[in-house]
C-alpha cells in the first residue's frame, strides 16, 4: 500500500495563490469580452423596448409559426435588457488583473503577444510589468 504524503504549507499556499490568480485573470478576460464593442448599430434599452412594443402589436395578427418566432424574439430581447442592466466594473477588474498578471504570466509562460491577441491593452500590460520581450 502506498504511503500517504502530506503537502507542505508552502505547496498549499502556492496552489491557493494559483487559484486566486487564475480567477482574477479569468474574470478580467471575461469582462473584456463582455464589454467589447460589437459591430453595427448599438442597441439601447430604448430601442429594445420599442421592438418589444412592436412585437406585442404583431402578435395580434400573427400566424402560429410567426407567433412562435415572435415569442422567442421577445424572450431574447428581455434577456438582453436584463444583461444591459448589469454593469461590469472594468476598473476594479483591471486593477486586480494588474496585481497578478506578471506572476500568472510567468508561471504559465504566457507571452506579451498572447495577452495582446486576447485583447489586453498594451497600457495594462505595461502597468503589470509585462514587456514585449516576455
């Protein structure tokens, strides 16, 4: 039977630090993706609400298939309105990212170019002390 080995306190601390750094980096990258400008005309709560009103009008004379599609569109628009109400504090996410990015980047061997490719601004990498040679 194999002998059970205990993890050292240093190893446990390193694992915990890695989990925290990974969470901070993931939250920042998710925030970048969620706030990235989309192509086309920007939708506002007013334009979404206007479309919801039109859907209600269109439902009165809709065929069964059109009714199904309009009801789904209404659900999608209501979900979009809810997501518009949620705000992402990118300043706080960025500050947390800057605090862990260098250590995370070093431990995972992530290059400056890879950070740039996923949308991290050069100024943020500079604040995190991640250079082009990294």
